[in-house]
C-alpha cells in the first residue's frame, strides 16, 4: 500500500473554481468567496488508507467549516465540479460527506455515542482491523520545543476540531458483508462510523471541501510503519505525567 499512499497524498488536479493548489498539489487554498472549494485525492484510497489534512488558514466572517468524505465519482469524469459538497455532490449519488463542527463530531451507533477504541497514549489508532500510527494524526496546538510532550497533558491545550493546525482525516474500513464504513478521524480520535454500508465495487476518492471559515489545508502524508523511538518515549511521558509542572522535573537535553 506504500506506493498507493504516496500517490494519494496530494490533491487531484480537478477541483473547485475558487481553489488554488501549490506546485506539489499538497496545499489547497480557497482564494475568494466561501464556496467552490471542492478538492479530491489524486488517487482512490485503499481500504484502511487515511487521507489526512491539516488546517493551515482560517478566514473570519463565514459560517461553517471544513467538510470531508468519500465519493465514487472519478474527479476526471466530472463535467463541472459542484459548488458545494453538501448538498450538490452528495445529491449526485455515491458520495458521503461529513461537515466538521467545533464540537459534537462523534456519531452515535445504535443509540450510544461512539468511543475511541484505544487510549490516547497508545502509539496506534485502531479502527476495525485498521492500525494507524497515532502521532501523525494529532495536530499540535503549541508549536515549540517541548509542545509535543505537553499537548495531551491538560485539556486547555486540546485543539478544537476546526482550529488552525487541527488534523482531520477520512478512511473506509471493510465490513464482513463486503461493504465499508466511513470513519472521520480528528486529531488522533476516531469519530465513529459516519456512513455505513458503502459499496466497494467502485474506487473511492477522498473529498475535502475547503468551505467557509476554512481557507487553506495541507495534505499530511501518513507512514504505516513502526513508531519511532522518539514517539514511544513521548507516549510514555504523556502516560505518566499528570500535571504540567511535572515536566520541569524531567532531565531533558539542552
């Protein structure tokens, strides 16, 4: 899947009329208005492969935020890219899109709120049989020398889903009946199956709608190998330090 991951970790050259891509096609910016910001992954996703973006810029004055999802429509086949993912692209059929909000992004399953399947200090996020290194999935709210150690230690430092540097991804997980469930991942947490029984007979492309207050996003490549020693050490620190001031007692390198 490594070759597929490298290909899909950028945007398709077909996109909304208000979108400008950088030369690498890994950064998408809406240059005017609040709509016509639809983007797609360069290639269809493999089962369990996450398409992850980080919010780079916000724009005040608009209502609404980033929208992400999946579509069975090949972007190359679209005569006109729809103005909106919701409802325009969804109304074309075989498309499933989730509107990200500042909070309340978890979905309910059989009347119960979905819960994360693994503790925050685990190095991998587990979704069905999908195993993804958690470190890359988490946005960092306080860039700095030791911010990556402090991020999970106290709630005041937790990024809202719609904030700058927040990381949001979409994937699909295969089910025993041959269909798939779509999952949205926000800063390392699975929000649950936001769409179920997706057909897998056609390729599924990621959908990223750079909508309203979200002005610019960047694709984050995800490596599916083993976590680094640095990541494992940080996770141990996060697991055992219960107060921010305790960080001062650690023997950190100069």
